């Protein structure tokens, strides 16, 4: 399934939605009209604008109605539109819907993906709306937050009446029914929620279960908690801090590396330990020699024959067969394979995609490993997205250069969730751990360097492949190349 294409043209700008700078962002214009955004010690140049546009840009601190410059009738309107969209692409804006009486924010829209832009599809009184089963409301600070892993933005709700009105949409309701509520949030707000897939149009007369009615059959296989964990524990579809940021360093002491012993009499096993490293089995030596390599020798890059041997030994399909699934009401025949590593229920849902920076005998580019045919299939990608993938891996490893080969491990989620339902994502992550260790051991056996990478960008992968993030998406990464340093502990 292809990812949704960007909408062509522009819809009419929302009439009550304002764009404003996120609280941590400031704008400055120099004497030449260059506007600079500053945040967290970072300065980003946004371009040169006229004095009139620069003066109007100051209103972004308090908020500018999108409709006030969307027409582009004046030169400064076009400039402001350009400036606002540049800010939006960098995630430096939020959007607000204000009350008509006191101009207080009733709802603030916080983008969660870099290309979010408020859209308001046309809705009529007869339309029937219902909450997505992936939508949820939670407390954050003193406010309520409405969000979904499917949404490009979250909605910070200050008015409790609006939150109560949204809660009534646990059942399908016509908009004309909603209009009678004291906390009716307005059609434009409802349209923003529909655009973010927090609400969807439902046929009140339909006999189909609401689980199947959200417009994408691939979502049927996802449980709420699994899709939420997938979207929030990876990069690309949320704006939360991610990685080794040490959020709780000043609040909680770090746990010791080795757990304190339980009380009681200790039974020492030292007498049974291997006397010397020479007595270790080849496999034990391989296990002891495993380590993470973050620096690779680009004067002696990995070769295509080595890459072939590595993939064949770790991920190639060795055999296949068909078998019926034993379910209470019977089940259809299912295809199974055998590969070099174990997998939950022999699902083998994991796929390998290779971003090749340097490999002797193989052109630089993006490839899918066909495990059944033991072949690499080139995938055409935009140059800036390919570079962003490699740069992100380099940054995550704190490495001096990009890995020679970056392996992105993806999951075809439905392969596991079709059978295992609420266990699916937990099983997938266990499989990722098993495959990662397999990759480590093979790299060590071949005298190569490898390094597991803890974070992946599911939105970037979706853009590169055209596959929606909930159909197949990254669940792990592994850098591979010729180690340029002596072995160091991971």
C-alpha cells in the first residue's frame, strides 16, 4: 500500500485558526531583512523579507490568523505565507483556536510531524462523526491533551466543555446533534480532528463493526496499545524528547550496573568456570568477542561478496512450507519459512533494507534484501532523504562518519498481529533482539564491525518507500562495516 500523497493545491484557509511561534522560539530580523529563528541555543536563517513582512512577522508571537495572509493578494501576504510554512516545516509553530469573548485559547494544536499544516475538510450537518479507537484524552500538566498515533498533531484542550463534547463521540453522532451541546467546539475544530484521523466519518446505518470502519483495513490488525507504543517509541511521528537525554538525571539516582545480591548463603560457581580463554569453545569465544563498532575503515570498505555472505548467513530463507493454523473455528493455510534465527510462531515478519554508503562492487543507494531469492532490489529514493537516513545513524552512534552499510530492520506487522493480536508488538521486539544478536555474532565471526542503533524514524522510512508506517515500518537498525579500531566494550 502506498503512503498518502500530498494534497495538490490548497484548501481554503481555516477561518478561526491562528499560527504562532512555539513558546521556546524567538524571531529576529537584521538590518538586511534576514529573519532568524532562535531556539535551544540554535539559530536558523529563514530568508530575506521586506520590512513590511518583517514587521508583520512580529505578530507571530501572539498569533496570526491563517486566513489573514492565505489569499496572497498583497506582496507581504505571500512573504508571510512563505515564512510561516518555513517555520512549520521546522516544527517551530503551534496553532490555536481562541474563544470569541475573551480571546483565551480554547484549543492549541501542537504539530507532531514536520510537514503538518492545518486542513479543514468540508463537513455538513448530516455528517456522522465518531472517535477513532486509537484516539485518547489524557492529562498533561493542568490541561487535557487529545491525541492519536495516527494524527499529525495533538490538541491541547483548555476548555473542559470541549473535552466533554468530544467524549460524547464515543458513539456516532450527527453534527446537527452536536450543535445543541453547550460545549460545541465548532465545525472547524471537528474538521481539524477529521483531518488528523482522530475523528472519522461513520455511516450510522452501517452494520459493520466500528473496528473496521476507519477507512484502512490494515488498521484492523492493530490493537490500540501496540500502535501507540510503535509511534511513540520511535522517531518521526511525535515531538517528544527521544534518545539518551537523561530527563530524570536530577530527580532519581542511576541504578547500579550489577544488581545487589539477594540476602542468604551464596553458592559460588567459580570452581566450575573455564580455567583459561584457550579452553573456550569457538562459539564462546565468538560471544566474548562481540562488541559495538562505531568507527569504520573507509579506505578498506566492505565488499559485495562479504555483504552477500553476511546476509546469507543471518537472514536468508532456508526452506518454506504451508500449514493450517490451529484455531477454535479452524483457519486458512499459512505460509511459513525457516531462517537462521528464531522467530515468534515462525512468523519471520522482519525485513532488511540496506542504505549502502560504501561497499566495493555495489553502487551507493537504497536496497531491499529479498530473503527468498537472496538478492538485493534497488529502491529509488530522494537524495536528501537517503542522506538524512545515514546522517541520523551517524548522529545516533556519535560516530565520526556514516556507517558503510546501514541496515534498517522493518516489520510487516500484520504477519504477527493476524494471529497474536495484543501480543504482537511485544513479540516483534523480541524478534528484533534475536536478529540483532545474530547480526552481531556474524559480524564478529567475519572480522567486521557492527553496532545496533536504538532509534529509527518511521516517518522518513514511509516517505522513502511509500509504505504507510502502520503497514510496514522500522523497528531497529544495525550499522555494518570494516572496523577501524581495536575491540571496545559495547
